[in-house]
């Protein structure tokens, strides 16, 4: 069964760090691009970051560039999102999903091209 499962969300204070995990089963993440998205209440789902191993690409939205780092562990078939210097506006449910390397190269921030969405993990940044 093809599945992605997110974990690592928590309630933290501004300036703290979190590491989210996206564990894949039923397929190899190495063959696809993996994206992280987030959705806050009342807002559209927003692309946060994407990693495409075949193209050697790591991509970030302007809102997280310099604070978040995406990486992967082939042995664990898992993609991580290291989030530093968290801000209240980072509060959202974070999702991971997979897409083709082609979509990631030209449309990585558009959710329409992704599939096998996980159930999401809640990140709350509040003092």
C-alpha cells in the first residue's frame, strides 16, 4: 500500500525548532519528488518546500527560505523538514505528498500535481 505518514508536529514557542518527518511505504521516495505543504485555518494550502532527488533540487517558499531545510534519508525512506526560528505565522497543519520530478521542476508549489497525501501533523507556534 502506497502511503505517506507525517509526524513531529507540536506546540512550541516563537524562535524554537521542530523537525517534521514524512515516512513513505509501498514505494521508494528516491524515484519521486516530495513536497511539504501547510494549511492554516481559513487559508489555502501553501507549498513550503520540495525535494527532487533525481534533479538534485531543493526548493523553498520565500516565507521559509533560510529557516527551513528539507532533507531525506534513503535508508529510512523518509523526508524531513527541519524548521528553525519558528514564527506564529508558521502555525498550520503540515502535509507531505509526492509528485513527479517534472512537476516539481516547473510547478513544485502547486498542490494539484501531488498525490498520496498524508494525514497531516499540527504545528502550533505560540507564546
